[in-house]
C-alpha cells in the first residue's frame, strides 16, 4: 500500500470532492498517524497493523466514509443519526467534511471491534 495511490485517486477528482476528501484524509491521519495508506477495492483505505480502520470514496452526488466493517455504524447509531448510512458506508455531501470528532469516534469504534477479535 502506498500514499501515492491515494494521491492519484484524489488527483482524479473534481472540486469540491477533492478538497473535502483531502480534509478527511488529514483528519484520519491525525487520529491514526501510524496508518498505512493505499487502495482497497479501488478506493483509499487506511490500515493499522494490517487491518483496515477507515476509508473513503467519491461518487457522483455524494462522498462516503467507509469503516471497513458492517458493525461500526450500527454501534454508533446516535452519532451518525444526521447522515444517510448503509451497513458499510456513511454518506456525506461533496462539500461538507465529516466533523473531526465523528471521525475520531468511528475509528475508535473500529479499533475496539478489531481488539475484540
């Protein structure tokens, strides 16, 4: 996995998708500075100790935060109540980054899930 892959992914996006996801990338790296960056299934992913803890993707009319788990968003129903969600994605507007506090909690929940095994 390489940060250059994420750079390339972001470079292909139009504004404001690019800057919104660049802000999310910075937030993720502030929360888990030890994360390895790269692509998984064609979209940016961040791994800690070989396990994916966060990711994101751009779509035509929205952006998605990907916790790489079907359990994280269900565990944080109250925290994600203002967002459209599916089992494995939190959708957000192309020009509004996810609040840092929410990213911190999403990653913390994913790491707790990994620790539980």
